């Protein structure tokens, strides 16, 4: 649930240069998937549907 009475926050993931590339790519893929599910739930809720996929 978003905070409606606060300014938006911007977050940027960061990692050490020594972090294995595979771990960074896996994290990015999970983050993209989570964002897509959140957008889908928001659209469904906006149109009166269930937020659950």
C-alpha cells in the first residue's frame, strides 16, 4: 500500500564491483518480475477486479 501523504521515494539498487554478475542479473530479474506483478495488481484493483493474480 503506497503512502499517500508523503513525497515519493526513489531507490537505486547498488552492489559491490566484486559481486558476481550472475547474482546481479538474478536480482534484477526478480525485481522486474515483482514490479510487473505489482503493476498487474494495481491495474486489476483500479478496474474493480481482484488484486490477486
